[in-house]
């Protein structure tokens, strides 16, 4: 702010410089006019940069009389097959790759019959950053919205509507909190994709459970957009704009200002802490799970935690698997919707990882890499091993989670025969596993941007389709749902 004031003052002083008797010659007048025009331009640039981003809190206080979460009623025509999808971050690259996976599921028949496809059997869809855009649109519109998603987002030049240039005003805006704010990506997403939809509109019976998260800078932990987290800050979940939640998950620091939430817990003490008790980890829970549960506890204590600043979810969980683990640590049947959990006999978890971690031109010469190349490679290096560890943790945890789910089903529906009949499998589809030289080089050239060329969208979508159809774990899953198979199967 001091810099902005001093710059504005210097420009104002330049305008008040010598005139009159000192401006006798025509050349001097022309020079003075040019100088003044440049000064006016500089002042306009400074004013643009000095305008701070709009970080108005985007949530409302919870009305305690409406704080109860209604139980979803069973929806008709549900099959006994379920799929959990997790889409990684990676901008439009991730959305296009995941779009291909969903397209393949949309073409595969479901054992539920009556025209159902496996895309209709998706019970949970999670996403981060660019993957959150796809996950949210699919959760809102289902299989019928896939074709529109390509036209409305994948081949649309989103960045044309944002401030993306490397210019003095943008540098100043970035320094003051973020180049793009509520008028940027959140407004674009709402106008072009979500049309005023809220988180409550997604949470409908028969629709997939949506799991998206951002990063809370205060806690250095995930902020999962669900009833439990919103209750912890005494905030209304159902009316929160879906576009804002997605934008928060994709808010890369500096390029985007944070999405700000107000913590209404102060003055909301009548809401008992037991509302978040379901999120507490079991005694044997991991340190990561304990830290997430402690973050919810800090929201409830309030004190100096008045405003939450939410940034890109990939900072703490780049593939969404850690968020699924957090939810699986709660009481069964989390994260499955109740009506789905009671019907399931076959469940497949598909992790779609669009990150690009290995390769590039950095090692071809001894020269120091340019700043953009070094930053991208450094960020990839920071999230590489944690993402792999998160997948390993989810894979290792599935058998225990499956057993707890079976016990819950057999307890809830005592008279139901076959409550223990449930097989669970997991597969991972990763762009970094592409070994053919030409496609691998092309993938590395598709950076974490919000806009892609149409031919690159088709290239990535085709990879998603082919990798899923060829995966041995997916083939075994198809064999089980169509012809029967082992009760429990595992895949990598």
C-alpha cells in the first residue's frame, strides 16, 4: 500500500512540474505532453495494480433450526454395482483425461439393465482443481451432461476471460493477494457451467456423492466441502455456490486470490461439538487423519480463526485419495450414500492421475532452467511421492474399510441375506505411465492450464478411454459383474 501511495504521489508531482515560462518552445511542449500522457498511463497501471482482490466471505451462518442433514431416500432403478472415481489436479489436462475415463464408463452396459451404463453406477466422485471441475459437473448433471461438458469447458478458452498476462498491473495484483478474484474464475464457472447451482443441489438422492476439497492455509490441511466441515464453522452448506467450491479447489496462489469463508462458530456455541464427532479418527488412525480431525476441532474453538483462506486443494492432496481416506475413517457407510451402500455387491475404485512428473528438457544441457520450467518441475517433485503414498494408503485401507461396511450393513438390515456379499477392487490410471516416446513428449507439453486446444482434448480423452479399457483390474471387474467372480479382488 505504501508503494502504491508513493507512486501515485510521484506521478501527481510530475504533473505539477514547471510550465508557463519554461515551456516556450514547441518541442518542449510536445515532450511535456508525451510525458504527461505516459504519466497518466503509469497512474492507470498503478491504480489497477493497487486495487486489491475481492475476498468478500462467500458463506452464510447456519440457521440452527435447519442444521440437521436429511437422510437420503432410496432412489429407484439402482443396480448392485458401484464405482468410486477420484480425479487428480492438473487443470484442463486432468479434466480431459478424466472425461475420457467417464466416456468409456458411459458406453459400458451396467448389470442394472434398462439402459443403464456404468457411468450411472458412479456412487462417489472426487476431484481436485481441474479434476474438481469435471467431478462437480458430473455430480450435478450425470451421464447426460458429458457431451455438454466438452463444449462448455474442455474446448472453451477459459483463460481468455481471466487475467493471465505477465504485466505490471497483474504483478501488483498478485502481490496484493491474487491476480484473479471472485469476478474471475468463480464468476466464469457459475455463468458457463453451474448456473447458480449450490452444494445442496448436488446432494440429491440417486446422484453421486461429491467430494472436493481446497487447502485451508490456517490449518495447512484439507477443507472438504461437506456437511461436517460446514457444521464445524456453523455455516450453511446447502446454499453455498458450487462454482465457489470448485474455484477454491483450483485457486493456485498468486494467480488466484483465496476464496474466503467466515467462521461463525463464535456465538454458535449451542451447536454441540458432537456434530463433528463422526470425523474423529479411530484410535489407530494415522497422523494425517488425526491432523485433519484436529483442524475441525480448531474451527469449533474459533478464537482467532475468524476467516478461512482457501487455496488450491492440490497443495495438500493432489489426487483426492487422501480426502477419500478421511471420509472412510468416519462411521460407515462413509463416503458412500446410504441407499447405494445397502445395495452394493461389486465396487470398483478408479483413481485417475493426470500429473506429469518425469521427463522434460531440463537434463539435456548443463544450463540452469528458466524460472517457469524450474517452478513447474519443483511443484511436481513436491507432490509426486505424497500422491503415490496417498494411493498406496487408500489401497491398503480398502480391505479394512470393506469389512467395516459389511458389519454395518449386516447390523442395519438384520433380516437381509447376503449382506456380506461385497467385492472391492482398485485401479490406477496415470498419464505418467505412458511410455511411448511421442505421446509421452506430447503429454509433458500440456502444462497445468485451464485452456487446451481441441486436438489436445481429444488426445487426452482418447488416452483415458484406452487406458481404462485395457487395465487388467477393470477387465476383472467387468468379468465379475457380468459373470460372477471372487468375493474380494485387488489390483494395482
